[in-house]
C-alpha cells in the first residue's frame, strides 16, 4: 500500500467520523495525542539520531480503521529483511520517478510486521543509503523503540521521516498473521 493510498484510506476514515485519527507525540512524558499530519518534515540535517517517531494509536470511534498490533521482534526481523541482499552502505536515489535507483513505494514484511518506505511527492527524490533507513527505524527515538518497545504505548506501529530532506517516510504497521503460517 503506498503512502498516498494510506493517506486516502485514513482520510476516508476521518471523514466518516468527527474524531481524527491520532498519533502519540513521543517526546512528551505522558502519551499526548496529536492529529495525523503526513506533511511534517524534519530539518534538512535530520539523521537517524534526531528523527522522531510518531506512534499510531487506535481510534475509538465508529467507522475508523482498525489498526493491527505488531511485535517488536517481528519488526527487528522485518528490518533485516528490508536490508537483505542490498549494498546497505551505497547511496541510492529513492523516488517514484522512472530514473530512480529504488522505485517507491517499497515494502517488506515478516509475520506481524510490515515496513513501507515511500516518498511524499511524485516527482521528489531522496539520496541516501539503505542502512540510513534501518538505523532510523532502530534508533533510540525510532519507531521500533518508541512505538513497539514500550509498554505504555500499544504496539500499533508508527512513522518517521528518513533522509536529509525529510521527504521520505518509513511506516511500520501491523498485519494479520497466524502462528504456524510462513513468514
């Protein structure tokens, strides 16, 4: 599912109710909801250590999408799957354009965890390494640690900006998986 498709899906859910889909603001000591805003960008010098995750919370109103829980361990493996068979230290151009080295959206999953990498604009590109994406997801303030590694936040996933321009998003979501099924 592309970032645009996710945005449309969430927007339709928002139109069906008067309460917007909420994200937890991870920088506050207590969970404080903030509205979903996919246009927030990090400064141009953003790195894996400064990127902040925005955690998803389950909306409690009729017609809202049901977010599935994911598992921290599954997401650690999903990051490994995302980076597998790639030259992780080589810079690539990511984008939707035909001339991009890596065409977006790009997704990989493992059991209950799905990671989606997408870019906000159809003509935008971002130059970075695959390792930058993995490091941002696993950073102390990254989606895995902030949204899945703490008991006070339901493990529903979240999103974070990746890359220097802040135009790309790494989104972690739960997906249906039954124990005993293949990854």
